[in-house]
């Protein structure tokens, strides 16, 4: 079979990379009887999603190795911390996803190809929040 005859359609390429960290938090803005107002912890999973209309050599949206500073940030600044003590907002998954998107835009986006599309944060295997970045 001649694979060179297969047409390559136009469109966008999208990639995702998943990271994890362990952290505790509580949401003091909730009523005392709400279980999330008490100290508890999660095994967070964070997925970052990038897109590009064209690929960089050798065929990447972004080399996954370019995300090493983000992994280091999670490991040193968030892992095994009480998030409500270090973040300037109540650490819901929604706000955490938005915060992490801002960190990526500020610290990674200027130096890597591809555009950040979204950040998804999972607290458990059955619950997640996603922040979709508007075009900027």
C-alpha cells in the first residue's frame, strides 16, 4: 500500500499532559456542616491542553519536556501543602484550574509553541473542573 496517497486534512493539533500532586485544603466559606469546610486532602490530577494549527519540527505541538518547569512548580509549591494557607483564594478545583492556567500563561506560554486551551483539575476519579482559556 502506498501511504503517501493518504490525504492529510487541515485542522488543529491538540495535545494534553497530565500531572499530579497531593495536597490538603478546606473551604472556610462553606457552612460548618458542609464536609468540605473541614480539613481534607486530595490526590489532584492536573491536565494541561495545548493546540496549534501547525506542528513544530519534528512533528510536535510542543515538546512534552517543555512542561518540566510546571511539574517543578507543582512539586515545590503545591505538593503536600495546605492550599487554603498558601493560595490567595478559596482553593476550589475551579479556581485552582484558573490559577494554574494563569501560571502557565505567565511562565511557560511565552517560550513554547502551541497555545494553552484549557486546564483540568481532578480532585477524585469522579469529579473535575476545567478552565477554558479564551483567545488572547
